[in-house]
């Protein structure tokens, strides 16, 4: 963490931080919304790969 902070400051950042990647608090509501087909013509929101990324952020890290 110290090395990351040092590099960020060298690049001009005032603040830097690291957090754990966890699914959003409204994930269950989002999945229900998708299951109810409320996404209309935005089919990309219901693609299995998109849903996997929302449920497990390690998929994209």
C-alpha cells in the first residue's frame, strides 16, 4: 500500500486508497429487476457474462 500511495503522490494525486471489491448492496434488487425482464431492449444487461461480473467482481479484476 505504501508503494502505491507513494507512486500516486508522484503523479499528483492528493488522495489514494484501496478497498475490497464486493457486490453492491442492491444486487438482489437488480437481479430481480432483470428476472422480471424490466430491462426492455437493453438485453446486454441480462447477458450471463454481465451478470457474472456484477455478482463476483473478481471476474473483472
